[in-house]
């Protein structure tokens, strides 16, 4: 987990990524960051599968279903790459786009992020978002360390933004961008799969994230290697091994706080319903 909170902002284009969007940086770690590389250089193969110790909900979405997918009907007017910035600005506003999003290689970043949300790890260098200010806050409690109550306030501005997204317009934009998203998904390593199916799979997993007693207890992750970890290079993980074994997206959702998680899940459910309505599924 890093002290610098980030949101996975796919929500701009998709309210899912309204998860992406909604889900701020999940690892609160301050470990030395890797050099930033274009998504085209880093998204070349599927991320490793989920741990066998993960709860059923995490395992269910850890691997894309190779079976028949729920495809998206072709848009009457597909979105050209040059129009993406304007379309996102129309959806969430120019200030929000400049504040939260990375438009370079956006489709590939979005696809990789959504796919990784259903896995144990979601590398931050692939996210379609900019770093957000604020530090991950913890506080001592009897018997250990917990996520500070005020930590959830860091996510409030973004949660408010997600709640203002017009879901019908977000789905329309998603459909127009879908050919590029599907192409990126195939290049990611799934030539026979549908990105839309993976998206719905990850959304369902996030909606199944359990409510757990707050505050969440955390602990420093043991760093193994020749060089010992020293402050401020600290990394926290959830102390409950069952929660820590959940997918990256579910853990991110939990870390936003109980109220934020509930609001984000409500928006995800709304987006899911509208998308299925649009493609004629129930």
C-alpha cells in the first residue's frame, strides 16, 4: 500500500472503471517506484493468476472465462482516438480530466487495470490515472495498527465525482470506445476472449466484496532481500490473511472506508444494470 493514494479512473469512460475510477491506489506503499513506462511496453501478457488461498469471490474473477462472452453491439459512430479527450471532457468535465486521468494509451491502460482488479496485484504503473495527493494514514490501537478513520476523507472528492457521472452517457461512451478496448484486450493476451465479459466479471466480484468491521487492522509487510526496508519506505498489508488474499480491487474498495465503499458499489451496480440493458441482457 503506498502513502500516495490513487484512483483507478476508468470511471471517466466507464463507470466501471468507475471502479477503476472509484478504486484509489490500493497498495499503500512507499517503496521506491519503478521507472514509468508506456503501457505499450508493459502490457504484453496476462498478470499472474490469483493465489489458491484467495476467497471464492477472488478466485472466481482471477482468470478470464474463455467461454462464450457477452459481446457489445457495434456502435453507430465508433469513437476515434483523437476524440477521446473531448468525449471524456464532455462526460466529467475538463478539470476532472486534467486532475485525474492519463490519456496517453488510455484504452490499453484501462483494459489492463480492469483485468488486474480481479487479480491479487494491480500494478500502478498501468493505471489510467494521475497520482493523487494525500498520505495513507494509520493509527495505533490496542493490539496493533489500524487504518485511521480520517483516511477515508482522501477519497471523498473522487467518490463525489463518480456519483455525478451520467451512467447512460458513460455506457454510450463505453460502447463507442469498445472496438479499441477489445483490440487492446486481445493484445493483452486474450485473443479469444471478450473484454466486456471480463468487465462484468470484475464488477460482479467487486459487488460481492463483503462488509467487514471497521477500522481495518494492518501490518507492515515483511520485505525479504539483501537490503532491509527502512522508513519512509514502508508497505502495509491487511492483517487478516483472508482479507489480504482477496483481489486487488476488493482490497482497494475496503480501504476506501465503509461509507465510500457502499457508495461506489451502488454506482457500479447502476452502471452494470445500464450496460446489460443496453446490450439486451438481464
